[in-house]
């Protein structure tokens, strides 16, 4: 299964899950689910994450199609 890189980039940039949650308008539990690949952010939230983490949406790896 494909693993997203939200947790990797957050750790690398020193950004806490609490801040990501506040900026995305979700709970820290939701952030944890994204980081642990249980669920994925929607497109709008992905762009917010990318801006906060100073990466592209592609770098987050949340929209990869494992069947390609």
C-alpha cells in the first residue's frame, strides 16, 4: 500500500500536528489518520498542507494511484 509523506515533511519542517490541524480546520486525530495512512485529506486540505510544509502536493504523495 502506498504511504503518504505528510508525517515525514511535518517532522522535517518541525511543524506539529496541532498546527496542521488548526490550519486545515480538522482535529489532531484527523491529522494522525492522514499521517498513518488511515484516511487522506481532500484536495483543498492537501494544498493547505503543501503550503504549510513548503512542498508541492505531489511531494505529499496523497493522490498516488497504486494501480498505475
